[in-house]
């Protein structure tokens, strides 16, 4: 139960000569793995750091844990400066991607360990361990060694070890990525339940946007060491602040088209492959407030927001493949050389031939689902 | 379930049996002969099992020299040297593997270089040093030079290099001090490597001959190898008694092996880390 504040947090790793693959900025001192990270985490909040591999999520988490030195900026837990505080004195606990259960100890000993180190009373330790085991459903494995557990069970034990001490902050670094898809979904649900039962602040790292969207109160999207956007899952889904966030959040990915934004007397119209979409009041006001002028833009529309249409003001396309997903169909279409995905509910499709490859489909979309990104900065022109 | 064994299996089997026989036979011979009187031992043709069974050889070992004292000297020094040697190797190896400090690699290179120098070349210098600080003819000279073992450092470092940092970081987050991380997590996880080091260090100290021979010259401080050698010099032809002494010398080593073998298998734990 604590607040965590990251102020201009920065991490520079010393340059290693054999590693040139990253896209990170290099400074005189080394590679900039995390730059200018600002975030105020509220008490009891569940924060998810998400981004592609190498974007600095783990580095950020490890700086909060104290396992990595903070190059610049300030880290506060409950308004106490933590930069120079050792991990053991930060009152945090952490779940590692590969569990890191101590192999020479039984499950019970593993879970007791943090409390034993704190020299807590035996009755207290037993009570806490049994409670945690109960919550996680691992009571019957308490006397086994880790090697006799399945991946999912190990993960529970790792979580158990992290929650017995009732830490101020619970850190998790890709805790589910070693599990198979089914188990992952199940554990995700369990983490949600766990979250309701224990009162602590969570920071959770994942590269899986579905995990981020389902777990987080707020999610932090990172790329190349730089925070791209912070917001609730709904916010980042509805209002992605730049092209990267737009493409990263949501499956299937948002469709992007080259388009032209035209301004005429404070009224904006966007033109995509001959189709004209006049923007509504809200968008007009926001664009005007930002002083946006006529320009080439990247237009983003989510697959689920596209509708099959008829008439003149449409985009004409040809179906490449269609994937029947049950209640909906994903149509992969090509229009003027640009590919897009359209999600159509199965009942709309019934009795039509649009599912055959080679079929011609016309589509359009309402103005409120259009996202406009500057070609130059890749930022959303509305924000 | 029956498994078919091919020719190479049987060849291997025969080879192994031969090797086991060749290495084990002298010990059997030694043990059986230690119960023969001297004249039977030297008789032609030789007997395999003792025909005139006697334990006189054993009793005279204790009568004719302070064998019990040698035994205690050997066990105490070897035990202490092993204990301290294992701890120091483990700690120093851990530091070389897991910590960064200035000139780490250079220092390690120097340490390694010391391992390359033959022990015999170092001995005169170390001896002069011991004379200089007046440690000769004391338990100090039989123990302290054994407290740091470079091979041990190297062996433990190698183990800790392969030990994933995650365990140590987990322990750190769980509240351990730097020393506790080593003592409660790293050291126990090195169990199987440590067991082999225990055997190695015990043997190295228990069997060492040259060093105790030159650095100690009072009988009270003799270790078993020196004691036995002195027996050869004093009573060179008492072979039966020698065999009795030799049979008793190998007992602690056998016990240690028997005990540590179990530990080896226990130590082969893994599976806490997925990867
Ligand atoms: N010890 C280190 N020394 C030098 N560079 C490092 C070190 N650790 C990480 N980096 C670099 O810092 C960047 C961020 O790494 P980090 O581990 O935080 O990424 P991540 O977002 O957790 O990625 P992943 O999803 O693959 O775990 C990477 O480019 C990585 O190469
Ligand atoms: Mg990572």
C-alpha cells in the first residue's frame, strides 16, 4: 500500500562494443536505455509497463527494485527518496520471469524465506505462508521441491513468495511469458483475483498488449527507452497519442492509410483513396485548437470500426483472405496497393459472397473513428 | 523389459571390470596381507588369504610409534584445512564471479598464474617465509598455508559464473544482505561442486607429504604420511606392519568418499529456474 513516484528517471548503460543492434540513443557515457521517465503511481494502483522487446521495461522495473542503479532522476516510495536505498530496505518484492525459486528449498521454505530473513515469529510465518498458499491454491505442494512442480505451479509459488511479506510494492517482470497460452489466460484471471484480495501497489511488465489491457488500471507504453503514452486501457485504445501506440495497442492492428487532410474555414475533411470523410464538431475543434493546417497525413482506423458500404463515397478493395473466427470474420483486403483488415460480424456477412478471395468489397468508416497522424512527427494531430 | 546388449556394450563391460580389478586389487592385497605375519608375507609362493591370521601388526604399529598422535594430527589438520579451504574458495570464487571491482580481471589473472607455478618451486620460498615468521614446527605451518586454495577458487568461480543472477537478485529483494545471499542461497546451491571440493581439499591436505616433512621435525607434529615414512626409515623391512598402518590410513578417505557420494546425488538439484 504505497505510492511510487518516478521523476525524470534515466538509465545509461556503459557502452558494450559488441552490441550495435539496439535503436537506442547513444550518449558519451553509453546507451540510453530509459530516458526521462515520469510517473506517479497511486496507492493500490495496478500499473503495467508494456512495449516491444528492448524498450527498457525491465530496466525501469529493476530500478524501482533497486537491482539497477538509477543514472539520473528521483525515485520515491511513499515520498521517501529511494535512489540510494538497498533493495532489502525498500520493502518491495518481485516476481521474476523465470520464477527464480530456490531449488534447494521446498515450496514452504521458499515462501517462508523473506519472512525468515526478517526474523519474524514462527507462528506468524506459518500463518502467512498458509494464507498465501490458500489464496494461490498450492497448499498441497508445500512440501515439494520446485523441480517437482509444473510451470504454472512454480509461478504460483513465486507469487506466493512475493506476497507473504505484504510488500509496499509488488513488481512482476513478465511473470506469465513462460506459460503456454491456456495457462497464461488462466493465470491472468488469477492475478486479477489476487489483486482484489491483497492490498498493494503493482507494477507489472509485459510485452503482451492483451495482458496490459486486461490487467492494468493504467498502462505505460514504452519504445526505445522513451514513454510514448500513459493512460487507462480505454484512453490509450481510443486516443492513441502517436502512430506507435496506435499500432501497438489492439489486435488485429489498426489499419493505416496515406491520406490528405484539408482545411477549409475551420472545417476539416480527410481524403483517403478518393473517399472523403468530413470530420465532426469535436475533431474540428481539437484540430483547430492545435492550429493544424492542410497536409498529408497517416490515417488510422481500427479493423472493428470499418463497415462494409455501398455507393460512391467508399474505398474499393479486393479480398485476399478471410479468416472465420466464429462470431466474426477477419477480411484481409487490398485497396490501391494498401492492405487492411476488416472485422465483420458473421451475421452481416451471411448470404453474401464477400468471404471468397478475389471478391470485391467496398468499405467506409464513420468520422469519429478516424485517427490522424502527422507524417512528420507521427504524433496524433488532435493531441 | 529386456534390453539387447551389443558387442560394444560387452567390450565396455569387460574393460570396466578389468580397470576396476586392476585398481582395486592392490588394496585387497594390502588389507589381507596386513593380517599375515612377516614370514608368511614374504613366503614363496605367496598366499592370498592369511593362513596364520594375526592382528599383531596392528598392535605393534601403535606400540612402536605414536600412531594415534599422527592420526589425530592428520585428521585435525586435514579437517580444518578442508573446512576453511572450502569456505575461502567459495567466498573468493563468488566474489570473482559475481562482483565487479577495479582490476578484477588483472587480479584474477595473477591468481591463475599462481596455479601454473609448480608447487615444488614455491616450496623453498614459502619455507623461508615460515622460518622467518617462526611458524615452523607448529600446527600453524600445517594449516594456515592450506587455507587458500587456488584450484578451489577457480572451481567455485566457474560454478558461480554459471549460476543465474536471478536467484541472487531474488534473495536480495527478499531482504538478504550481501553476505546472506552467499550464505543462504549461493553456497547451498553449489552443493555438488562443494562436495567435490571437500574431497579434493581433504585429500590434498591428508596426503601431503613434502610440506609437513620439511616444515615439521618433532614427532608430536607428524602427520600420517610423514609418520609412515619415518617408520620406513627406522624399520624399513617391517613390511607387514607397514601394510597394517597403510590399511588404517585409508579408512577416513573411504568414509569421506562414501559420505560425499550421497551428497553428490543430493546436490544434483535443479529446476528452480526455467530456461
Ligand atoms: N546490463 C546491460 N548492459 C548494457 N545494456 C543493457 C543491459 N541491460 C539491458 N541493456 C539494454 O537496455 C535496453 C533495455 O533493456 P530491457 O531489458 O529493459 O528491455 P525490456 O523492455 O525488458 O525487453 P524484453 O521485453 O526483451 O525483456 C536494451 O536495448 C538492452 O540491450
Ligand atoms: Mg525484460
